[in-house]
C-alpha cells in the first residue's frame, strides 16, 4: 500500500473515532447525572485526534504539486 493511501486510511479511521466519541459525549450529557470526568477524557482524545488529522491533511496536501 502506498504512503498516501495509508495516510488517507489513517485519516478516515481518525474521523470515525472522532464521530464515535462525539456521540458518546452527547449521550453522556443527556443523562441525568453525566460523568464529567469521562466527558473531559473523551474531549481530550477528540482534540488530539483532530490535531493528528490536521497534520495528516497537511502531509497529503504537501505531496501535491501546485503550479
């Protein structure tokens, strides 16, 4: 598998994890007594994955030749 294909697959995996964790946060917030520690943990993970996804997107764009 080529490097760009690996990066695109990793990027899609990160996006899926972000979506899943956002749903978990929403579900936890809808509870009568949400676990703030758990929500904070998931939000930290989401932020880290977003930074990683941004880095991967930059790497993919950097490889393209623009005239």
